[in-house]
C-alpha cells in the first residue's frame, strides 16, 4: 500500500473546509481545487473568469512548490466554471501558464462554486 502525505502550503489561501491543500501518494500529487482567493486578503480576486483562472493557477503553483514539484509537471487539470460563455477567455489565460506540452484537461460547467467564485481548478501533478 502506498503511503500518503498531506501537504499544507503556507503561501496558499487557507483551506475553507476540512481538506488538505494536496495529498502526495507515491509519485503523484493530488491538489485540492483552488478558487481565486487572494492569499493575502482572503477574498476572491475581482475581475472576470480569466483573472480568476490566473489566480487559481497561481494558488496551485504555490501548493505544488510546497510539495517540492511544479505546476509545469501537471498531468491533468480540471476546470470548473459557472459561466461556460467565458470558455474562450479561460482558455487564453490558461494557455499563458502552459504554452508547450500542456497537461490533459477537463472543463465542467457547474451551477455554483464556493464563495461565489466563477472558476475552480484542481490538478494531478507528477511529484
């Protein structure tokens, strides 16, 4: 059986529920979904879905760094959004983080997200 290790990232927004920022199991890091919380203010960043996906990805970068890896080693990301009309803008912002060899990805439209967020992003990363 593979050991699991909970990861808490000091520079990421604190979890808003009973979960870890990520869990490492073997060579994989399973990152909890990040909404667009500014880690300093504890509030959702202002702006449209594109600005929110950027903050989500910055938060995931912080979580990955705390685990000793990087978002550039992501294998798969899942993007949840309350506004699929913003899919093009989300893709454009997302593409700035993964300009070459992007990870596999899923995009899901949802009715609502915590704290009124427009976007949430989770990741599975090679540890």
